[in-house]
C-alpha cells in the first residue's frame, strides 16, 4: 500500500458528558491537537509526508456515524459504540474512506475505530498516558496493529527499574511529613470517574458494586469489614458504588488525601480497584492489589507475548525524528537524520498536558531543594 499522508486523530466518537450545548460537541479535540502539535515536526522530518488532523467535525462526520448505527449522540451512546462489534456496513465504509491511503496515529483511539482500521488493512498507532504517573514525569504508552512497528517499539521501551527511586523519593517525602489523620486501616478502595472507557462493561458504565457480587471471596467477606478507606477520583466526587456493597456506612471512611500520600503509609496493605491506574502504581509502593475488572491497558512485560493491545512505555523518543524513521522504515520512504536524542526537563509532559494526577510537583521540588541545601 502506498501512503500519501499521516493522520493524527483520537477518540472522534466521544462527546461531552453534558447534553448542552446543542448539538453535542466533542470532548477530545484538545487531546488530538496536543498530539499533533507534539509530533508533526519530527514526523514530517522523518518521512516528508504531510501530517494532517482529523477530528469530529473536521474531516469526520461523527453525527453521521452514530446515525448509521441507529445510536444517539450522547455519552451513553458512546459507551455502547466504544467496543461495538455489530456496526453497520455503511459506518465501516465511512471510516475506511476517511482514513484510506493514510498511516493513522491516535490519542486514545476507541476500540471501534481501531477494529475498523485493522479490518480494512490500515496501520494505526495509538498513544495513551501510561498508568504509572508517580515518577519524575509522565510516560506515554504506544500500541500498534503492525508487527514490524511493534518490534521497533520494543527497542525504545523504557525500563521502569531505573525510575523506581523516584517513587522512593516521593514516599520518603510523605513519611517525613505529618501523616493524614485517618483510621489506620489496611484496605483502600479506589474510586474512578463515572463515565470512562476504563469502566465500560458490555457497553455500560460499571462501578465497584457491579463486581463485588461476582467475586465470591469479596462478597463473602464484605459484611465483616469494620473499617475501610475510600478515595474518590480527584476530578469527580463520585461514590463509585461504594455505598451499595453491604458495608455499613459508618465503616466507610471517605478521604480526599493525596493518593500517593495514602500509598506511602505503612499501615495500608491492600488496594481494591475496578481498573484504576493506581492499581499499577501501587506495586511500586509495595501494596497488594485486588482487581475487580482488571488493568485497563495491557502493558508490555518481559517474557509476555505482545499483540495489538500491548502498550510500550515511551517518552522523549516521540520528539526525535530518527525514532519515527526507525518505526516507519519499509512502510514509507524515510530520511535518516543524524540528530541527538532530545533532552527534556522533569515534568515536561505533565506541564504540557496540564495533568498532574495527584503528583505533588511543587512539594517534590521543594523537598529536593531542601535535601540539596
């Protein structure tokens, strides 16, 4: 196949959660613009191809896609379409036509779009924020449906072993400070946002109460718990079903303490989560993790098989033209550019995304300066 362009896109199906304004609009244009601005220069240098953007209302008719599948344009409709396997032939054709003759690079592509692209033989790469977010900066995860690109990604993947001391520094900072005034219980339930792809189950949004009855051990023990902690997601004070699992309300201690402060406490032993990234990070703090649904993304692991769903940890590489030339060689003509690997300061990706996810940037900087003083 001859590729004439590279398209940067993302979740072109996800609307805002509010039904206002009318008509409903995309919630993901900012993420798509962010990824395009980040990689367009190096992609163009590496390939010489135009790097274009396609998003809701700008190259893709999202309302038509919903209509072709007899679905309402709403956050609940998006949930039903996110991993839908029974799409209309016309909607499949719509996606295929929009992305034909292109290499597709996306930010959090919905499974529906990835499946269509793979079905019609279009290569895609999908980026997401890596679930380990407690280190000196964010990492991105990257998956692809192309085996050759996947092999190349393995050569660039970061090993987290060299970054583990950052988690130790974070924990040391919190243990040095006054501890949170909370019951010193050993179990923390982690909340998530109400409507997110990570909590979708059969096209519906799930929560803690969805899974407890399905877990015989937890269902049997839940009535015996006398004290637990519950930490809502920092962007949404949603109870996530915690009050619907037969634990008397008086035994549920809701806290808004920083999640990394909680993970640092030696009396906390167990994390229970549906699919939160905290479950992945908790291992760095020595905590046991019980998954009710499972990690949302499959991460590359030594000795494990890799496939279309495997995400590899990347960071500054995506700002480097030789990285893209290496990944795409053999698919498009590439230019072998000799240039030094980019050096970026700590927290560069956090600041660029304007997302800290609980990471205390100011406190860590002050703590490190104090330690150097």
